[in-house]
C-alpha cells in the first residue's frame, strides 16, 4: 500500500489556493459579461455591447486571471468592467472615443427628443405636499400624497417605452387608491386645480377621478395612433424563453408568481400579454417534456453502452420529507450524462426494492439487450442490491459513490477516534453553559460585538443528532473556534474569583484557559475540513473509476501531514481510513487504473507502461479476476495474454503524451486533461489489436466513481411531500424534474439554486467582515 501512496499522488490536482479562488470568481464575471454581450449582439441587450468586448487580465507570475476589463473595439482603449453602462456613456456618447462619431449610431443609444413642455410647473424650492403631481409619459398626471407615494412636488416628463403600445393596455391599467396614478386628462385642466381640489371622499377619490378623466379622454379621441408592438412570433419566442427559465428553476420560481400583479405589470410594460399559470403547467409543460425526452432517448440509442447512476437513497434527516427524491441518471461513454427518471420515497426502503428499481430502469432503456448496461454507481446498497445484480450478471461493474464514502469517513472518525470524542464532549459542554447562563451569555454577546461586529448564540446540535449527522457538531465547533477571543475574555480572572463556589463554572473557566482544549478543537476541525474539501472536489469534478486509488492515496498523504502537524499518532487514524477504504473498494478501481492510458508511467527506457508497481499483490490479482469475469470463457486466456503484452509494451510515447496532455482551465485556473475522451478513443483506434482486452478497457475506464448529479430545490421537494397521493401532481413533478435535470446536466451545473444563493451571501458576509475589520483595526 505504501507503493501506491508514493507513485499515484502526483496524478491528483493540488488543493485550491487563494489565487485560484480569485481566478474562479474573475472567470465567472468574465463569462457573465460574454454571455450578456452575445445576447446583445443578437438584439437582446444594450446597444453598446457592439463596441465593448470583455477581456481577461492575467497575473504575469502565476498565469491566473486577476481582473476583467472592457476593450473598445474602435480605439482599443481598456476600461474597468465594473459598470459597462457608465463606460459606454462616458466613452462613446460623450465623444471621448475618436472613432465612434464617424459611425452610424444605434437607435437605442440616441437620446429621445424632449417631450412637450408642461403648461404648469411647481417651484423647485417647494417642499413635498399631499397634492404633488407628476406628468406621465403620455402627457397625463400622477397625483398622490407625498407621504403615501413619495412623489416629489416637481413635475417630471417621461418618454414612453418604444416597445410598448399604450393603446393595447388602456383597459388593463389599474388605479390603486392613494398611490401615484396615471391620469390621461390634459395637463391644463388638472394642474391648475389639483392643489386646491377638495373631494368628498378625501385622497381616496383621486384614483376614481383618474379613471373618470381617462374615460373622458377615450371618448373624445377613440382613435389613437398605433405604436410599435411585438409581433406574434416575438411574443411566442419570449414566452418560450420564460417557460424554459421557469421549468429549469425546478420549483425555485412559483407558477403562481406568473399571475402576480407586479409581474403582470412588467409584462404589460414590455409589450407582452398576460399569461396563465394553467398554460405553463398544462400544454406548454407537456410539449417541452416530450421534446426533451425525445432528445434524451435519441442520444442514449446512439451510445453502444452506458452506466446507471443513482443517488438520494440515503435519508439525510430522519423524520422529514425533504430528502425523498432518488435520481436515476444515464452516463454515456462520451462523458455526457442524461436524466432518466425520479423515484419519490417516504423514507428508508429495503435493498430488494432498490434492486428492482435498478433492473426496471435498465430494461426500460435497452429492453432485452441488458448487456448494454455496463454497471451501476449508487450512494447506498453496495453490500446487497449492487452485489446481487453483479453476481447475477457477470458483465456488470457496480460501484459505491466516492463522495458518500469520504463523508462516511468523517462519521467513522467521530465514532472511533478518541480525539473526536473528547473534543465533541468539551465543545458541547462549553456551548450549553454559555447559551444557558444569562450572565455569561450577556457578557459573551458584548465581546462578540466588540470582536466581530455581531452577536449570536453558539449553535448546539439536538440531543442524539450527532449519531447520524456530523454537520451540526462541525458548525458548533466552528462557532467556538471563531469566538475563541470573546470566550477567553468572558472567563477572565475576575470571573474566576466570582465562580469559586460553582463547580461547573470553574471547570469551564479552566477549560477555556487550557491550550490543549483549543489545540484539540483546531485539530478536529482541520481534519474535518480536509476531508470535506476533498469530498466537495469529488462532487464537483465527478472523477472516473480509474482515479479512485490516487484519490485515497492523496487522502492518506494529507492525513499523515495532519498527524505530524498536531502531534497525533498515525496508527489509529490509518486504521480508520483503511477500514473505510476496504468497505468502498472494488476490483474495478485497480483494473481501470492499469488500463487507463492517463496513468501510464514513463520508465527509464522511455516506454510508457501501466503502473503495476503502484498496486499491492492483492490488487494485481483483482485485475486478473475482473478482466476474466468481464469476458467470455473462450476469451479469458486471450485477454490475460493481451494484458501481459500491455504490461510489457505499454503505449507508444507519442500517443501516451497526447492522452496525458493538460491545459489550464479558463474558469478555475487548474491544469486539466485537454481531451478526457482520448483514453477511450486510443483503445478503440490505435490499440485495436487488443481485441479482448480492448473490449474490457473501453467499457471500464469511462465509468463514473460518484453518483452525484442533479440537485432538486427544496421548494419542489416540499411540494412533492404534500402532493404524494395525487396522480396529476406527481406527473407534473416528474416532468418538471426531468426538464430541469436535463438542462443542468447539459450545462454540467451540479449545484442547486439554494447553494448558489448561500455562496453569494457568504461572499457578501466576507466583504462585510473585511470592511468591519478594516474600520475597527486599521493597520
């Protein structure tokens, strides 16, 4: 096992640094600007994007992106990308660009002609009053109370939107009482009397008066000049985009919000008719589902074989209905993943039921040609359902999810490592004492405000929760470590004297002054963070089966460094890791590691040979056993002979270097394989002489090692929990999930909207904390 440690760790990407995180954020900003510019060039955005081009500025030392700039395509001037609209106004409209004035201006960049001057005006120095009015874009007046509507006493002139035909929506205008209301009567008849007008109903009559004046104008001039409107095809195209957004949000956008008054006002403003939520949940949803399903099935038919991926079997929170969705996805050899179906659960299910669901999914895809399914990867049932299917069908390779395996390792440490038990007990004791003691809690909150700018209780897990969920314990320890300074100030010498009569207080006070307590807490959090970071990377990168052994070797190396840093004995820690490794291990790990040209090692003679020396003796035997199992009995000896030839000759150096060629990822800045499909394509073309071994290789090295995929929003999951017994509701939920999952998998977007929002607010909190620290503690 030590050999595997030293030779495969180099195949794994280094952990993310601060510069790489910055580069990732810069790339997100760059891609957003490129997408906006692309849409604008197609006629769906601002005019100035025809002249401004986003560009990346790289750090000369590291080569990572450090900033996004805007370049003028006319004069090559470079500007900040923080405010493109302002840049366009200052550089293009105001004549700063020497080449812009010689070009024809886009219509949207030309300022509208000034509207007719109002017949009456309010003095500029007058304060706000209840009779303030505003001239509308159509020459009408907006009356309303200054306290109710916040409208200034001055009159403003607004040009109507060019894309809206006001005549289309005159009958749909709403006039809420005591709010700013559009009055289309002439300014001369209303402005002269508005400030001194007294109505029997008070200010509430202004809305009715506006409707009366509007009706009078309609009767006087029934024929209005038609303005520019959207064509039928444009309206339909807009609604198609809107429907795609609603469906792909998968519950984050409520169908009822489509009939919200503010949203209808928005549609009115941009020239679109009102829409019905019934249409979006009926015929339009059915048509979209059929289109996406037909595309998915066509792509599956084109593939020679596939792998089934399934996650969601583990109920994360016992007694709740949020985690009741099992996703079944199809992984194709070309690296794409297609959503297949959703299974709704009410809780834990037996392994036999999962086995039936797996087999039903396989036969539903390929009928009787079940050998097209190479295997299954799932987050549960490795010991029973997956093993039973593998024993019954010799060509199948059924794997357990590596993301789940790494997360389970944290639970193993919390149960078996004495360090975790001691740190957990002390942390719970401290958090409960601080939260439940009024004097301590008040003092603690005061010091929290001084040190961090905010005060809150320490998060404490529910009793017994730590047995199945480590996250609350991790959050509690994080709170304690982040509030270390405040806690130490609370339990100072003064409190020590005052607490001589309280045994519990004395113990807590002594514990907070003990360096060993803080070291243990930091050690536990450091190890948990190490494992969580690797698990998060597995979830994001979705490694293939050949990378499993290097991943675990990388974990062992990092844990050894952790033991050295915190003076922890390596023996007990390595035993926990080895026990979890054996639970997750599959012979396909070793076989794919040997057959994938990505992991070939260059020897002293210049040959690129399979890394057999990185395997243990048992793992070498596993390679032989698996290969003979995956081929017919007649081909078994041929496959082993070809394996020996592969072991001694390897791959041509030119092809090997081509397969292992790496390039920098423009988003994250990491070095990645330039062509991930080259490993399989080499076996199908250049190495076609290996008839039997090649069949095994192409069916093996594309297999995914994790079942992580589509994440559904909790809003839809809660809705499913409330409509589990209605056939129509569940049918709509299936279609919504299918459309949303298909879109997200196509974009390789494996995070939920809730996680994105949490990341956004986390960045905002970090910026606030930096500003606060900068104000309170200047350098």
